[in-house]
C-alpha cells in the first residue's frame, strides 16, 4: 500500500479540559499518513487517480479549528474519519500534538490508526 504524507499541519483551535484551555485557541500540530493504491495515479499522471492531500488537509484543518473537542483522542478520531471519507484512502494514521502542553516536553499528543 502506498502512502501520502501530510507533515506538520498547523491548526489553532480550542482543545483541552481545563477552563483556561477552553477560552483561547491553542496551536495543534497534525501529521497524517494516507494509505491508498497509487499505481493508477503513477500510470496516468492524472490528479483524479490520486489521494487528494490538498482536500484532506483543508478539511482536517478546518475541523480542528472549529471542533472544540475536550481531548486530542476525540479530535484525532474525528480527523481520521474525515480522511477515510476520501474515496481512494483505505487506511490512515493521524497524530495530533499540543506543543508546550507539558513542561519540559516539546509536545504531547496521540497517534491513531484507522481503516475502512
């Protein structure tokens, strides 16, 4: 299975359980690996045969910035479902991180894997 990678997509939105986290948007870092068969795309050189990373990235970013989820786990699950709604995507790995959420750590987050 082939991979399309969206690396370090930045979104700003409400995420977290603490009162202060619910008041001001925070930066989130999103990494996505879309799994699909890219043989037809390689042969045809036609965008219609590709997993459309631009569409997926825009949908993921828009959702992350408006969902106002309490947990990164729930947000990651939402984003995985969005990616799996793309016709050619068969499997996805989604990582959502909150930079600076824990003292002395660059970021904390979760990574999930989902399939159709």
